[in-house]
C-alpha cells in the first residue's frame, strides 16, 4: 500500500509508531500531486520547500519524543481563502493576484502549532461564490471520479485533493454548502461546524453571518482530528464562541443505539435524483439496524431557504467586497482619475458571478428596498432556525441528501444560474440556522459517481454528528473506495 492510500488517522498512527517518517509521507504526497494534478487541477500553488522543511522538523521532534499531537507531520492543504504569511492568497480572483498576506489566519496558525505540514493552496470558486468551481479565475477543478464533471463548490479543490489522495486532509469554508456539497460529489467526508465554533480571523469574507471554516477528510475521524485543532475561542474574532471544545475523537465511538434520527419530508422532493434518495433512505434503514430510531420530521420553511440565502448572502457580499478598490492591495487598473480607477479595477478584477452577486446585494441594501428584501430575508431566516429547533425536540440529529444529484458535467449548468443555485438546496438552511452539518459518502450511482448523506445537528453538538457518521462508516465501506485516476 502506498502511503497516500492511508487515511489521516492511519498515517498519524504509523508516524507515532515510527513505521514511516513525515518526510516520506510528504514526499509521497508531492509525488502523487505531480502524477495526478495535471488532470485534477486542485492546487493553485504548491509550497514544497516549506512542506519538506516542516516535515523534517516534525521528524526531529518525534525523535526527541516531543510529538505535538495527531496532526504532527501530516501533509494537509488549504483552500486559497485563508491568509498565509508569505504565500500568495488570491481567493481564486484576479483582483487579489499578487497579494501576499503579512500574517496567518488563526486556523492556519493553529495547524502550524499542531505540527501539520502544509502542501499549498487549493483552487475554489472566486470569493467562494459558486457550486461547481467553474467560477475560479484560474480554471475549474475536475472531479477525480470523472474528469468531465464538477467536484462541486466552492471548496472544490479541497474535496478533490482529498479524493485524489493528494493530501490527507484539507480545510475549506462553507457559506451555503461549500464544504458539504463538494464532499458529497467527491465521495469524502466534510463538516461545516456550528457558526462561531471556529475562528474566521484571516479568512477572506464572503457573507460574514454565514461563513464557517471546516475540514474535509477521507473519514469522519480525519475531520474530527482536524476540527479538534482549529476549533475554540479566538479573541481576534468577535463572533467566535467561548463554548469549550469537547474531545471529538473520544466521543466519536459512542454509537447510535438509543438515538432518534429525523427524516425531513421537505428534503425528499421531486427533482432529487431517485438514486440519491434511495441511497439516503437505505442509510436510514442501516441506522435502524444499528439501534437508532428513525422518525419523520417537518421543516416547513425549507422552501424559502434558497431565496432567503441569496438575499442575505449577496447583501453581505456587497458590503464585504467593497474593500477591493485597487487602493491598498491586489489588482489596480491604469486610469486617468480615482473614479475611473475604482470602476476599471473592479471590472477587470471580478468575474461575472461575483459581479452579479455584488449587484444583487447592493440592490437589496439600497434605499427603499432594504426593508422589503434584506430585512424580510432576516425574518424568514429566523423562522428557518425555529423549524430546526422545534424538530430537534423530537430527534437527536437529522438525515438528508447532501445534494439533489451526483456530480454534474462541467458546463452543464453555467447558462442557468437558478439550476446552479438549486444544487445547494439541501445545504443552505444549515447555514441560515447556524447549525453544524456533516456530509459522508452513502453510496454510488449506477454510473459510478459518489452519493453523499448530510447529518444535521443541534448547535455545538458536533460530537453527535461525528458519532452518527462514524457508526455508519463502521457498518459500510463507501468511504474506503477511491477513484481510479492516476
């Protein structure tokens, strides 16, 4: 078995037993990237010298008996939305080309402190706006299971890099499904933690009340190990919660016996691929065999989620992206005066989807329309959250499809924005309600494409999500399958 075939936790155990070195694991990852990256295109930039230096440092610590934890010496990669000191950070946008941050995002600093080896920065939809990774200014990522298909978005590079065995784990961000949907389409695990569970300091903002950082990995345990390191209060982020961080790996093994799992009737609707629905319902039956009780629940305001999301998210994007004006950093257009410089910089620097969302958001916030659109959207958001809190009175977690379909063809939905936006119909409510959501593989279509199941939990109840996900993993083998690329 190649080292790159191991899960994050399997590699961590091998490193702890001195059965391999971090340098060997890092060299294996870099070799794998060299072999498959021309087809997958998950990375925007690699940092091999830094990675090997950190790997050697990890090996030296291990030799001295000074191991920093499960991530020490493990090769990981980062979505290009995280500020990394001394490494170009573009958010896959021309407007930030050449921007080299003078500091690390809090999550990056915590990974470094844990001894992780950082391989490089991953491709994504520009400013995290998209569901297919086709909005990147540097070209799309290709799904390792079928190179003609999307890996999902916006964290498409993060999901594809794990699926293609280029990295043992990755970080992404999730504003409306951007970790869970690509995890589902690429056949890996990914979690959006509760809003406030992980610091957003140094994370380039899209929609500040919705964005959340989370890990992707080959297994639920791989995600738990990464979240253990990055979660927790950060005084640099005023929205970061002070809730103590539980031991995710310790609680992951508690099983599902005695738990009640809800199936929301609003998430099994016409338009969902029958193969996807059948796989999720089969997973629910598996949970019953494992000792869980499955009940139907209702989330009646789900039908308003997509409209609400595209009001709230675009309004916040309009405000957040106003700072990209060519004055302080990033791209600056040549112009005769200041007004022309602003206009040309933003016209040249932003892609079509980002421009569209900025314009929609600016309209929502404009005089005479704020109350009718943005304020109303926030009120409906409250109703969506109340639906979940009511449903959780009768269940411990909720099971749904992650995406209504498996991976679709690149270019298939680019001419129909509504169809593209509906790709996130099952993931958006989780962000609006500030809840945690985990996606895990639960089957394959007849065409051999992965299917993902979403597990939604109560605020700050990530331990239950990990326990529910891990129990299913132990009873099935979907998570062990790998694409044939390379």
